[in-house]
């Protein structure tokens, strides 16, 4: 666990979050196929997901 960087009043469950996203992608891969992002999402100075990317790229970003 760690304090959230987004909201200091919350705690992130790092291990559980990764497991949840992995399970989500395993069970919903067929539903995610063909869906794309409409916005560009910046995760850090070096990492971002461009608009028009497969939606699964965001899920993959959360599990890496």
C-alpha cells in the first residue's frame, strides 16, 4: 500500500490494482478489441497514450 499521489486522503493498493486490471483484461479482451481512446493520456514525462490508440493500451499501462 502507498498514499495516493492523486489524492493524499486515499491509499493505493498497488498489488490489488494490478491483479484487478489483469483479471479485467482477461475477462473483457473480446469487448475491448476494436475500441480506441478519444483523448491523449499523459502518464509521465516519458509515457503517454495517444488519441486513437487501442483502449487495451490503457489497461496494459496499468499492469506494467
